[in-house]
């Protein structure tokens, strides 16, 4: 594996940010170069990269329209704009890609929808294939209507999971070459406000986080039936915390031993160990993110470092990962990026 790793940073552009930034990190030493602007566009808050590292796709806002933008990644890691598919309304908040790099899926918080697109051989985004519109609401004041927050495929890619913060539900949709149709549904506890879901490497477990309840939810996944069962709810905040905090991002370590969840308000990352037999979680530790409002974070391709994106303090802070305990240690490496949201590395 090359020691020089490239990552792209999605941001909010309502401050000093101009769009997507690019950074390089030395996988051996952890040293990070100061990021540079890679593409200028409004609110590229979430990004995804094709498995062959040829293309990057971003959510995009343009005037009163929102949608997805496609970029070619050149050998110099520069981004070349290819095209965008936009429609009236707010932009999506999440974008993902299937393993064949042929289909894109988005979730739209404001519209309560999930949308699929096809990708051409040249990396451009084709018009919408199908749109799923959620209905319903929940008991919390922010659950006045559907708020789809995540759209990603199951490990076998037969189903698309659409996590909805507004309805406390996750819709599971049959995926037939990008065509989506209802299959099943999982309901969370009222007021959970589910945000993201990640699958364990063994494909048997999945973990979701509640933005409103500040919990991590362990689930058992049955790939034969395309359904989920509840295993556990566990608090992601320190027991001593008082005040307001909401859940942010959730990631599983590459070795499948730990779950990490960010808390926006407590400004920490909770570390949980995974019981590989039952899927249950046990709290290991809480670590300050070295900034405010850690909206997202990522683990680098080597599995050695975690990078926390602190939106409100415009900094990305690096932590080393103890592979035995799962605990995080601030390395002292920190970079300034205006209003960062997510960090996406090129695939190793």
C-alpha cells in the first residue's frame, strides 16, 4: 500500500468554504498536508468515491435546486467536473454508490425521499431511475415529517436501506439494477431519530445511531429475508454529561471489533467493543474530538488513524487507534478546513 493517502473533504459553504477540499496523509507517519480546494460548489456535504478511484460523486446545491454532481479524479488527484443531475428543492444529505460503480443512491432530509441514478461508462450521472417518498412522523419536535438521512445498500446489495430520522423507521427496498421497490421495514423506538447505519464485516450485524436519542442500536441482519431484529440500545453519551447533544456519525473498525459514534454537543467520540458472537456492544471510552460539533469522521485505509471533522470549529483532528482496546489517542496532528462535514479517502 502506498504510504501517501489522498482524501477529499465535504463541507458546508455558508461560511468561508468554497466547496470540496483535497488533502494528503502519510499512512506511515500520519503527517497531513494542508488541504487545497479541489472543486468549487455549494454545500458538498457528503461525498463518495468509486471503487476504482476514477470518479467522485457529491451532493450539490445550486440556487433553488439540489442533486448529485460527478467528477473525474485525475492522476494528480485533481477533480474535473463531469455533470450534475439537479431538481427543484433542497439537496440530498447523503450519497452512496454500489460496488460496480453503476448506481448512485441519495437520501434527502428535507424532502423525505430516496433517489437512485445510473452512472454512465464515462462517470456521468444519468437522470433519476426511481424515487421513494416516505410518509409519517414521530413524537419529537424535529419529527414533524419524514427526514430520510441515509441511503445505502446491504452487503449483498439486494436491498437499499433508507434510514429516516423523522419517522423512526428504516425502509428496506428491493434493488433491481437501481429500480427500488418496497420490501420490508424496521421500526426504532419512538424519538430515536435514526441517522446512519453501518454493517459489520461479517454481514450478520448492523449498527445504527439515533441522532435525537444519542444511542447506538445493535441489529441482527437476516440476508435471506432482508430483515432486521433489535439486539440492543446503548447510550453514546457519558453518564455524567448534562446539556444538549445529538448523534453524528457512526463507523465500524475494519477488523470488526469496535464501533465508534460521535456526539455533537458533548463533542466526543464514544468507543464500543463488539461481542462477535451476540453483536452486543460494551462501552470502552469517550474521547474529546478537539473541536466542536463532530458531524462526521472517518478511519483511514490503513486502519491506524481516525480523523474527526469538527464542523463548528473548522478543524479536522487526527487520532491513533489502539487495535487491542479500540481507544483513541490525539496525535497532535490537526488541520484547518472551513466547516468540514465528511472525509473520504481514496480506496487502497
